[in-house]
C-alpha cells in the first residue's frame, strides 16, 4: 500500500490537555503537507485552525484539509443537550467532522434507547457534517461492542470509532475485524489509539478501517525523508 493512500486516511491528531497553538499549528502544517484526511484537535482551537488552514492552503495552492474535533470527550457522560451544543458550536467555528463519545454507563445499564437517542440527537445537530461515534472498546465486552454496532447502524452516524486514546487501551485489530463483521454500509470504521507504525496502519486499513486516528504516522513519514 502506498504511503500516500495511508496518509489520506489519517486524522492527524493532537488532543493533549496541554496542547498549545504553536503545536496545533504544526499539526495543521503537517496535514496540509501530507494531505491527511483531517486534523483532529480540541474544540477551543477549531476556529483559529480552520481560518489558518484555509489561508495556508490558498497560499500553498493545495487542497485544504478538514477540521475535526471531539465532543463529550473523553468520558462521554455529558448530557445530550450539552453534546449537541458542543457540536453546533464547533461546526459554527468551522469544524467539518465531529467525534462524539457515547455514555458507556448507559450502555452497560442496558439503556440502549438512551444511547441511540444520544447519537441521533448529535447527528441532527451536525446536519450534513460527518459524525463519528466513539464507543471506547477497551471498556466493553464483545457483546456490548456488537450491540453498539447495531445502534450505530440505526443512528444515522457516519462512523463507528474504537477509542478516545485516553482510557485503558486503544484500537485492536480484533475489534476492527469485529466491526467489519457487524457494521453495515454506509457506516464506516475509524481505528484510534496505539497505531504506531506504517505496518499497523496498513493492517488496520486491510481489516476494514477507513480512518486512522494517530499522530505517529505523519511523524514516521517526516523522519524518513
């Protein structure tokens, strides 16, 4: 698989709590250079990053990359109303993709209708923008993962995503393979957390992942030049 193809599926990501604008700017510059699918950054930086990317892309005469942000992050137990506000606010600031975290406790309580309503409400708030649903696989049983595939299939969301990268573990190849078995088109798969090499990236893509949430792939490519 060509590196260019791998990079086109990368959400180049920086979500650390102490991230600064200078660091976010580097992420944006790298994303433009390597034409990643998006930059995935904290909501507080979305407006500035969106404006910067448009101006810089015009200057470089390249395609602007999309700005993605996270809501209800990383724990997912915010109210649906607050998640919807976050999503609308981020979109108003220029976000084109939203990654939301489910309420894992509601899933474990068997409150499936509440989980579905939460996702549907955020999707409505997103309108025609892309919504990815983070289910935090490291906290779930296989049965719960399968149930979440069914819920996301019904929700109208665009992607199911493995992880926040801030819990007990990240994406596993077993989880992506499970998603590929139970997710139905047009829903796609995003693997997040622990993708540390080009070989990892290629393996996840071959298993069915359409997006990869990582900062390491771009760093590896830069280091090899």
